[in-house]
C-alpha cells in the first residue's frame, strides 16, 4: 500500500497532507469579486447573478437557471415546483448525501428507497420499475402507493460522484407512471448521458456549488428547467415571493430567502469559465488512477459507466470487503492522504428508519466497499 501513497504524493507533488477535494481559483475570481465589491451590489441585486444564470443555462443546454443560496435549497424548491406536498411520497436512492433526503423532509413528504445499480451507484431503473409494479396503481392520472394510499409525486435520483445514473430509462418509467422526475445533479456538473447534460432530463434539476464541488461559490446552488412557468415560480419562491414593484413591499405567499448573493455569483461566473479545464484535468487523473489500480487484484478503480461521460468529481475505488476497506482507510489517512468511505445508507439513519425500502443489495454492497480518494484538480508542473 505504500506504493499507492507514493503514487498519490507524486501526483500532487507533495509529501504534506493531501485533501480529498480542494477548490481551485485560477481565473477571474479576484477581478470579478473586486468589481462586485466596488459596485457595492454585493447582495441580492446585481449583474453577476443574472450573468451566472444566463451562462449556466447555456452551458448545460437548459432554458432557465435560477441561482440559490445552496444546493439543498435548490432541491427543496425543486420539490415544491413539482407540487410535492405534506403526506406525498418521493422515490429516491438510499446511497446519497443527506441533503437529498432532508429536502424531502422539509416538505413533510416521505422518502421511499429503491436500490442502486452497481456500475452507476445511482438509482436503478429496474428496482424502480419492480417497486412500482408490485406496490402502485394509477388513478386519476396520479400514482398511488396501494400499501400506504399516498400519492407518489416525484422521483429524485442522484448522479453519484459525477457518474450519470441510467437517467433515460428512469425518465421513461416516471413518464409512464405520471411521476415527476427531479434530478439531484449536485455532483454532476459537466457530466453527460448520451451527450445530453445531466440535470436536464427531468422536469427540474438541482446543482450545488458548495466548497467541495467541482466549481464553487463558497456556498451556492442552482435550479434548472425548460418550463417558463416553473422558472418564474422558482425565482418568486426563492426571493420571498416579493411582487415586483419599484418601492412597495408586497409579498403574495409565504416563501423563502434562498437567493444567491451577488458576491457568490461573481465568484461562480469566474469558476464556470474554468469548468472545461477542471474536467479535462479530472478525466486525466482518472486515467492515471486506473493505471495504478490495474496492478491491484483486490482494488477496482470505478470507471464511468456506459453512456456516461463523467466529470469524475470524486474519484473512487472499490475494495473487496469491509476489512480491506478499513485497512486502506487507516493506512492512507495515517500517511496524510485523505480518503473517505461512501455515505452510510440513508435508511440506516434513525431519521429515515421508518421509510419503505426495496431490497437494497447493491446499495449495501457498495456501502461496505467504496472509498473516495484525492480528487482535486492538479496543478501540472
Ligand atoms: C452537495 C450535495 C447537495 C447539496 O449540498 P449543499 O451543501 O446544500 O449545496 C445535494 N445532494 C448531493 C448528493 C450533494 O452531494
């Protein structure tokens, strides 16, 4: 295992601590930030929010983009836009970051966990279909869970570590069952499924620009959609439902202060300009890791699955079993190389233990074996 440590230290050209993922600010960040500060428009009003929304929508091929204060807020609003209300059910995957499930809980809706695919680590269309066929019926154009008599309003798959799940197949099933598809694309900016950007398959997509994501605004998120009505409503709901007026404060519903400040947007406009370079760098890193782990029978490097052109946001390996996983984690972290196991399954947290689950064999398999390894954009010397 020392060979792996040496290799990673040479990749990053240091013997010091190597984090899992650090941001890179190598473009116009300071220029735009200074411009933003000089303008005094650092908060909710300012040109960088508009510019970012325009640039982002264009970049991923969506009609509209609405910037938010973080990715969780983007998910929360996305669910409201899909008309998910208290007592509804939302199908998602147990192998995800907690934000996905928190957003469902904010509304008072309940998560249903279906299994993931082994190659994509994202929601499995086969598991989804089996669950629906065994438990659901369509009545008055709505999908009813006959076990609970509740409406299944939405399906919320996640593109794990920047690898696309089988989103086209999932969309087909959702369409057939009248379930709104919302994509948690927080990790998959720059990832394409069959040449179409992730986050643009469903009714709505949500992205995150937290400090550890592929590009960052410190904190931030965005909602994308092709539906003009939903886009306008997203803007309204994220800006305290203030009715536009030159000086009057009139609000027409209880809404949220979820807008992205102009300062963060200034940073993000500069980051977005560098996205293609970051992805090229990460895809190159993936090739190097793949070569390294070819020599290890018990360690599989996780490649992009079929049809996915992945951003390789977080690089990952799969170990043979839990014991090996822990030995790898111990060794690398002791040597100052940050590695981290994949998330605990959401259904195993006390918070979600009463949610319905299908058999989760694949999710459990991955939970015990997958580790993230250093994935920052490398400075090439
Ligand atoms: C990062 C992330 C989010 C959003 O996180 P924020 O920190 O609120 O921006 C949501 N879902 C997943 C899967 C994520 O990785």
